C-alpha cells in the first residue's frame, strides 16, 4: 500500500551535515508516516546516528529542511524537538541509576503542587502516573519505586522508552535498543516497540540486527557513505537484499549472508 499522498509525521528533505572538511551526510531524505516503524540500516559511518541526532534537535543540519506534520521546523536544541513530539532514546539510555523509576520518567519534567507562592514536587502524582504509564505499555517491574540500577538491561531499556513516551510523543527514535540485551529480553523490547504503534506513536529504529528489523519494522531504508542508498516495505525485500544495501550493493548478496553475521 502506497502512502506517498499522506503527510509524514516527520520528514527530512535534502539534509546534509558537515563537520569541518568531513561530510557526514549529503542530500539525505527520510519520511516517517503515522503509525509506522521505520528501520534505518547501514554500516558504521554510514550517517545513521548523525541523521537521527538532526531529527532529534541535537545537531542543526548544514543544509536541507525538516518538517513535522507538513510544517517546516528549525530545531535549535533537543527541547525544541521534544516540544514538537520528537523523542530519542540514546544507546547509553541516559538514565539515573540512583533514582527511582518514576523519578527517571519525570526527570526534568516533574509534577508539582502549588501552595501559595511555593511549588513542591508532587511525588504521589508522579508515582501514580508512572505506574499507570507502565501498565499502559505493559512494562513489568516489581515497583515504580525501584531504583533503575536494580533493573535488568531489558527493563532499563523499557524505562527509557516509557520516559520518551510519557509526554505526548509523536515520534520515538531508538538507537540500537537491543544491542546490549540478553536474548530473552530482546523480544520483550521489540514487542514494546510494536505496541507503541497501538498508542499512535511512530518509531525510527536504528539497528544492526536484521532479525529486529524484520520482526518489528514496516519499512526499511539504507544509508551508504552518508547518502540515501535504497528503501522498501519489508514485505517487498529479502534479508539478503538488505545485507547487500548495507554493503553498497543493490543486488541480493547470498554469499555475504553466509560470511557476515549481521544478526
């Protein structure tokens, strides 16, 4: 089913990024539609993370434009992107291990109560809303009062996703969310990503694990040496073709599938 007549929830048009004499991206375009999980693949240095950081407001583009729901935007900081509903879950998660789950979810955006001219953090409201949010996303923990340092890798990833989606996110960008997880925890995180679609959230997934891409994504696009290389709906592409894209080859690469373990 073609979606070319729909307005993307976020779109990059002709984006380039230069770091001095180094070209990280050259004339790259991307479209993400409502209720879609888009997989972004490419070898190390292909420009995946740079593009995502531009979409999340961490880097300004050197050239090109970003649109959110058809409106041209200029992100000066990650806060600008978050205010437009664009959140990013970084590979290091950026969680505070010594704080509770609820404190991490609302960190920097704490619930407050007013008492005359004074403002106090409303811990009861934060606990209640954090519990409700985790239940909505089917995230299982012993208690929202647990410190993050007590959680497993998969639970920490889930808390980072919960934090990203707690404030009316339209788009969540995830950078290698299963890279450091035990096998038994990978499926739980991928199912959580799938479930985000049911809550009206679109996802961009960067991953070297093709099993993840083919399990959870609707469409896949490949970058090669900082440029768009190929893209297709998952139903119209094979695993070996995607391996070929990563290597800069648009023909199916059967031998590469045997040589390289890209799972």
